[in-house]
């Protein structure tokens, strides 16, 4: 099997694996349609418990807020009964035909008015005691609601975390084809460097959403310190790079020839072998003699 055949075979393997990964991802997406999956341990119970407590509190609050008007009405009715008794007495006093019999009837009227006033006052006291009892009950329910809110938030956080895990797995399944594309871009950049491809390689970063950790050291835009899923080496990435090299084999050969080209230099302009040139200076005379004197001689 030739080198090109091996490269093409690896390219086919890469394409097959990418297709399988995409189909698996589509199947997972199809299976995940519908409501967000909630954890099985008590999530629905916490939601319904909070709704029940809130409904009970709303009914109690509605009742308590209606009682002040009923209390005022009872107090007003008691005051009205006493005014009625006073009015009857004033009429009796102003009546010139007043008699013991009329005064006796006045006493009966005043007694009835006082009884009605007492009944209304007792009703007002009962309503006021209901307000105190219900407000105490509402305070107790508020405490239970606080506990239920903590449970609901914990369950929702757990449900969201479970769904993040599901989506992260979908992302990991979807990464290999994208990683293969990045590998091809890197291989193309190795053949013919392009500034935009370099910038893409610097900025392209995809991390696991469960592991992302952005650092803002030094100010400016943050940098994700988590592992880049796009730069992980694997068989698909290597096969993609080899497939690019196979597709551009003729271009690589031409570039190799282009790099080997050197302009022709005429023979007369070519560098010659080194020849040692100069004057041999021999020492004559009595020492010591300076070098300048020897050269002058």
C-alpha cells in the first residue's frame, strides 16, 4: 500500500468516525427532548410543599387583612347601640308627658341597647384575638417557607447541574468533528502561514462547561484556564492533518522546490578560496626594538 493510499484510508476512517459521532449526538438530542430532567430524590415534593405553604399563607393573610374592617364595623355597631340608648333617654327627658310607665319602657330599651353593644364588643374582641392567632400562625408558616425555599433552590441547582452534565456530554460528542477541522486548519497553516489562521488558533478555545475557569489577572479580557477541547490530540485530528498533507502533496513538493531555489551567481562574483596576503617582517638590530621601528626598517 502506498503512502497516499494509507493517508486516504485514514481520511476515510476519520470521516466515518465523525459521521458516527454526529449521529450519536443527534440521537442523544432526540432522546433529550421535553422537560428538563429533574432529580428523583424529592424534587417534586419540595416544589409542591412550597406551593402548598404559600397557598396557605395567602389564604391566612387574606383573612387577616379583612378582619380590621370587621372589627371596626363591630365597634361602630356597639357605639351605635349606646347612642341609641342615649337618644331614647334624651327623648324621655324632653317628653312632658313622661310617666313611670314610659320610664320603665325606657329602661327596657336601654337594657336591650346595652346588650347589643356588649354583643358587638365581644365580637370585636373575638376578631382581634383571631388576628393575633392568625398572625402567629403566619409567622410559623414563614419559617417553614424559608426552609422550603432552601430545599427548592437546592433541588433546582441539582436539576440544573444534571442537565449541564447532559449538555456537556453532548458537547464532548460534538467536539471531534470540530477538532478535526481545527487540525486541518493547523496543517494548512503549516503549508502556507496565514495571520488570520494564527489568530484563530490563539482565540479558538472550547472548554468543558463543568471545568471552565476564567482568570482576569492583569485586567482586560478574561482567559479560560481550563483545558481546550479543540487542541486535544487524537486519532481523528492526526488523520485530518495527514489528509490535508495528502491533498496538498503536489503543493508541498512545489514549495520544497521553491525553497531550494537560489539566484545564479556568475563565476567571477563567486567567493574565492582564502589567500593569505601581507608583508613578512623580520627582526634586525639589538633588542628591545618596537614593532613600529621594525616595520619602518
